C-alpha cells in the first residue's frame, strides 16, 4: 500500500526516473540470464566466431567509421525499443542474446573466466553504462507510450518520446566513440 501511495504522490518526472531505474535493473537481470544460459561448446564457438569477425571488421576501421558503425547498430536497437508492445520483447531478446555472447566469449577464452565476471567487468567502461542507460530509457518510454495510448493521450506523449529519442541518440553517439577510441588504443 505504501508503494502505491508513493507512486500516486510522485511527479511524472520522478515516475519516469523510477521506470528507467527499474528498466535498467530488469535489462541487467535479463543479460545475466543470458550469461547463465548453458551453451554447448559448438554453440559457444559459433557465437564467438561471429563476434570475433565483427570485432576484426571494426578494428580495421578508422575512429570515425568504426564509431559510426557501433553507433548505428546501437541506435537502431534503441529505436526498436521505443516501439510500444514490440520494443520490450525485442529488448528482452537483445539483452538475453548479449548475455549469451558474453558467455560464449568466456567459454572459448583460453583462461575460461566466469561469464558473470566478464559481464561485471564490462561495467568498468563508461560506454557500457551509457548503452544500458539508453536502452533503459527506450524500454521504459515504450511502456509509457503504450500506457498513454491506452489513456488516449498518445499524441502528447510523442513529444516526450521524441525528446528521449534525442537523448538516446546523443548518449549512444558519445558511447560509440568512447568505445571505438578504447578499441583503437588497445590495438
């Protein structure tokens, strides 16, 4: 009852921040579920081979080209996440698969680090936080947008959605170039 009272008394802005925080935690838990998904050695090798090919392609690019490639991929994911009904299911799929790819990397690495440790280590990097935050914003806004459509207030919510798309665009653009700069500094 106390939680319901808090929610009713909270401003729309506070509710949005709470929704983004809950979305962040949910997407993290879904990534963990992917990390914990058992993989056969063959499946792990196949996923890792695909990842290595992508990594090699990006490493051979310039900072600008690689940054734009990373940004385009991540921004397209976030755009789909904004779509009511479809977005959350797509987000669950993407985050679970991300966890599985992390697990595959761990399984095929010569040192076999625990997959959960690899996931946690990724949070050392600012681009990981930025990407998770952008996806959380998109995920939660898709739910807000659906709720406003049900309330017949969808047109007014489109303004918020457009502002949040711009926030995600800028966040993911910065994250992509931070990630690409790190990649370039390591090769």
